[in-house]
C-alpha cells in the first residue's frame, strides 16, 4: 500500500513542475531549493516518528513528492546548462552519477546496520 501511495505522489509532482517551473514568480531555482529543503526536513523529522505511524507515512509521501519534483526540474535544468554539442554526453554523465548515488545509498544503509562487517 505504501509503495502505491508513494508512486501516486510522483504524478502530481511532475504536474506541479510543468505549472510552476517556468512561472515568473517561482522559477526553477526556487522550486528546486524549496523542494529539497522540505524533503530534507521531513526526512530528518521522520527519524523521530514512530515506525508504522500515519505521521511517518505522510512524511514519507510528501518528501517523495518533493524529491520527485526537484529531480524533474534538475533533469531539465541540467540539460540546459551545457552547450548543444556536449548536451547528450553531459546528461548521460549526470544520469550515471545519479544511478551510482542510488546504488551507494543502499550500501550506506547496510553499512550503518553493521559497520564492521
């Protein structure tokens, strides 16, 4: 159930990106910063909540929404930062390092449980 709710949180995040990222009042930079700050704050407070509580589930869903919105902005924004000749290679390198970060996150969790193994 929580996986379905988490996946459903990503669809409105992409819709929010298309509405707010190119607006004159919000913009891409502010949207990215606010989404990362909200997600980081909710992840930090999630460590203080009781496991299996409704508050924890809401915190995880909202943080997943914010992270999805921020990374949607970053993929578009990252492609626009580079000149046309280097754009494909640069986006590929960005994607590669994002995947390496995803792999490293699981290793860090395993290491945190048993640091001497």
